[in-house]
C-alpha cells in the first residue's frame, strides 16, 4: 500500500489522488454559505467550520450538518446539543479560526441549549435529533429550539475560495 509521506500529508488536498481531487473540485462548484458548529464537549468548548449545512424539515424544524470522522469535533458531537452559526460577510476570520488557523479568541454567548458566537448573521440552537452514517462523515440532524437572524451580507464559499453575497433587493418569498 502506498502511504503518503509526512510531507505529502502536510500538503493536504494536494496529496489526494487525481480522481479525488477532481471529485472535490467538482463539488466545489456548488456555492454555499459558511457556518460554524459550536457545542460544549466533555472537557472543552468546540467550534468547527462547515459548509455542509442544510435545512431539512419545517415541522418539526430540523437542520443537518455533515462532520468528517477525522475531526476532533466528530465523536464529541454525538448526542450533544449544538448551535449552527451562519457567518456574515465580515466574519471570514471566524471561519479560519475554527478551521485550523486560530486567531483572536472569539466572543461567545451562552445560548439556551448550546453556546453560540456573537454577531453572526443567523443562528440555530439545536437538540440532537438523529445521526446517520455518511461514509467518512456523519450526518448530524438537530431539532431547532432557538433561532434568530440579522440583516447583512453573507459570507460564501465557492471554488475553494471565500466570497461574499450582498443582501439581495429582489425578494422571492412568495415562491418558497
Ligand atoms: C469553508 C470550509 C468548510 C468546511 N466544511 C466542513 C464540513 O462541512 N464538514 C467538516 O467535517 N469539515 C469541514 N471543514 C473542515 C473543518 O473546519 C476543519 O477540518 C477543522 O479544523 C476541524 O476542526 P476539529 O478537528 O478541531 O474538530 C471546512 C473547512 C472550511 C474552511
């Protein structure tokens, strides 16, 4: 078996086989928002940047995040309440902070069931609903018990790059 050398391992995605790189690149064409999942673990507070956030159900209100088995957050999230914090355009630093490039310690807010981050564009506090096998990820569904939002431009992620989406003037609320 060809294991990657430590140097290759450091290079992260560049060390992926060509087909996996191509797969990742293809998936990256789907533009998403950026969120941070926050929760209290056994002995410490966790935050993990994700773009795999999806709304699932209105009644009951359910949302989903997909967490890689290799992350520190993965095992500790099982069975625990969590908050999905949706980031605004000016919060790229927070996205990096919780993706392995720590900066200044963010400002935390004690939520009703889980900790959350101050100043985010929207948040969803969740109690655990279900967890499903998702290959090398686990799909964690949460039942939303508290939520809110503010107006503002959104932080987005596409083609492996951060970008921003201005708050639109064109409403299609009547189509949803
Ligand atoms: C924009 C962006 C989106 C990400 N989306 C996910 C995701 O949906 N699921 C995931 O498991 N990791 C995702 N990651 C990677 C994790 O944030 C990263 O591996 C993190 O350092 C894991 O933290 P932990 O090991 O301390 O739990 C994403 C990273 C970035 C920058």
